[in-house]
C-alpha cells in the first residue's frame, strides 16, 4: 500500500505553515489596502481624532469581514464561509423554474 504524506481532506497550509493560498489571497490584499488607507490618505473636512476613529472603524470592519471569510469553516455545509457566500450568490443569480 502506498502512503501519501499530504492530507487531501483539508487545505494544504503552504504559507508559513498557517495560511493556505486561498486564505492569503483573501486576507493579504485587504490588509495592505487598509493599512495604506490608514497611514497615507487624509479625509477632507474631518480632522483630528474623529478622522482617526473613522479610519480605525473601517479597518476593523473590512479586516474582520476578510478574516471571517478566510477562516470560518461551516461544518453543516462542509465549506469555508467564502465558498458558501459564492455559492449563495450564484444560486441567487441563477435562473429558476417554478412549478405548481
């Protein structure tokens, strides 16, 4: 019998032995964009602490959504949240036939 050293039932963690490629593609770009937005861009007509608080709120919300899409596994549907959202969207957009 041949033994396979790779677990084929789960995603292979290739980046730092903690992230899979899918997770890195979901979290990485959002994290970079939000940090750039936090540091580089200024909002007109909002100054001081209010601007900083709004930026922190946007960073927390966007990074929270991307991390939850990447890491939350739904046992009931046997997929990650990102795949579940894509499936629900495709089902919502698909042509349906209704019968009586």
